[in-house]
C-alpha cells in the first residue's frame, strides 16, 4: 500500500512557475514508477509526465520543454517543476505510483488544484 499526498498547487499568472510535490509513504518508494496526471473540467484525465524507478522520464507533448519531473528517493518524494505556465495548464493535478509485481499496483493521490489566470 502506498499513500500519496500532493502539495504546491495554487493560483499563478500566465508565464509563472509552480513546483508540485508528492510525498509517498507506506511502501518501497524507489521501486515504483511515478507520474503526474491532470484533469481539467469536462475533460479526461491525461498523463503529464512520468519517471521510472531508474530515472527515465517521459512527457506529454503539450508540456515538453516547460515541465520537469524528478524524484528524490531519500525523501520519498516526486516533484513537478512547471515553468512558463499557460491558462490551458489549469487543472487538478494528481500524483500516481505504479509497479508491476505479477499484477499491477496503482495508487493515486487526492489531487491539487493549479489555476493559471491573470
């Protein structure tokens, strides 16, 4: 079992920056792939960025060059640095942990709101 708690969301002007954090507890954090997803009103949840247990990263085309995902296994935390924010980045951002050990283990955080507006 993994518990995930996101923080760092808020209101920011277009062009601004935010850093989201996701603190994990309850299991072996370093063995999990971690991801950030987002869901805007009326839209499906979509992948924003992910990082494997080995540190490989992958990004949605819409955030490449602006967002950076990273992890600190010593702190059991994954981060999402968001720069050059746009109004279309407005959404609830969710942290995800997943691992395959004969079956898929998937855990979600409660989400944190990011609003980009002037």
